C-alpha cells in the first residue's frame, strides 16, 4: 500500500508529466491520437484534482481543499447541464461529464499553476 501512495504522490506532484507519459504509452499501444489524448486528459484531471486540493490545503492551512475542488467541479457540471438544457432542450449526461472533465482539466491546470506560484512566493 505504501508503494501505491508513493507512486501516486510522485505522479500527482507534477501531473503534466503523467499526461504526456500516458498519451505516448497509449499511442505506442496502438490507440488513435484522439482516444489517447482524451484518456490522458481524463486521467490527468483526477491527478490535478488531488494536486490542487493539496495546494489549497497548504496555502490556506486548512483541510477543505478537497471540498473546494469538488464544489468547483460540481459548479462546472451544473452550468454545462443548465446550458445544454436551455440550448438543446434535453440533457445528454455523457456529453456533460465529458465536457466537465475537459473544462475541469483546463481550470484545474490554471489553478495548479496559480497556486504553485503563490506557494513559491509565500515561502
């Protein structure tokens, strides 16, 4: 169990290395570029979720980073669902989840770099 925790800590510290690693491993395994990219995005989103949560906890000296990150992703989910219902009149949950994952990847990447810089200057 300790080896799993250490491996997760290593790849979660710098999630973008795992993005490229997974992407190229899947391409090497014969997957299409689009499939490899999307799987790498979804996997890295989970790593970013953990990394951003830990950074929030570290910067704010609290234990609510997990909750704040979860609420952010939940907000994205509900906004996409609301917009889809308003524009198309019907909800497609597969598209909502996929879009939420991709937007979470982008927003959590931004927060990862932002909190990384804040942590560097904070001391």
